[in-house]
């Protein structure tokens, strides 16, 4: 049984009110729960305050025994320092000034390029160790000798050759 910390909706039409509960993940959203851990009113009152009540000691207990918070509950808990703040997602970069946004995007591109180069270097190293050869006449795909690793058009050609099914054979155009 996986326990989730999630919101349970109450209130009326266009005026929601949520309870924060610990519930079995298979239970319906507004169904049975194990324990009530707080409440959340997303509509601001007349003085502009959104009311949030959290039983922090019980929330910490449920987190310690392996309960998984939903995205919204995790966001609420991070606002009140019960969980570490989630990392920024790519969509949230819009609030940054353009210069900072460019720096973040360039840093991500550089990290991705470095990871790609590292993985390609490892693949080349594995290829040279296995005694692989280039299969130039079939599209330049990589064919490893003893391992039998194929990429590109060579895979399809070898697959067609190995299968004797009528739909897998290459059709010759007249």
C-alpha cells in the first residue's frame, strides 16, 4: 500500500476548499483517508490571505515512513520549509531577465553536449575494443564484430535478410 499526501476537495461550485490528507494511493480523491494533516483555502479572503494549516509533526512522520506527496502538496510544503524546494522547470525560466535566461539555456546546452561527447567517446571505445568495422555500403551504420551491434540501415537490411516472412521482404520496384 503506497501512502500519498494529497488534497481532498471540499466546498461548493467555484469555491473550492481542500483538506490535506494521508491516503492510500488507490483510494478515490475524495474518498477514505488515513489521517487528516491540514487544510488549504486557495481563494484569498477579503484581507488577501490564503489560509493554510499544516500539522507539521504528523507530515514529517508520514514523510519519514515513505509517504509520497502529490505535486501540489509538495509545493505547499516547500513554501513552509517542510520539504526542499523543487528545481525549476524549463517553463519557469520565463520570469528571469533575458540575459540570465540565455546563460541558463547555454549552460544546459553545454552540459548536454559534454554528456553527448562523453557517451559517444565511450561508444567509440567499445567499438574499437570489439574490433568493429564500418558498414559503408549499407548506409554507413556501425557494425560491431563479436557483439553484433548494428545501427542505421544495416539493422533493417540484416533484419530483412534474417526474416523469411512475406511482409518483411524488400519489395522490388518495377
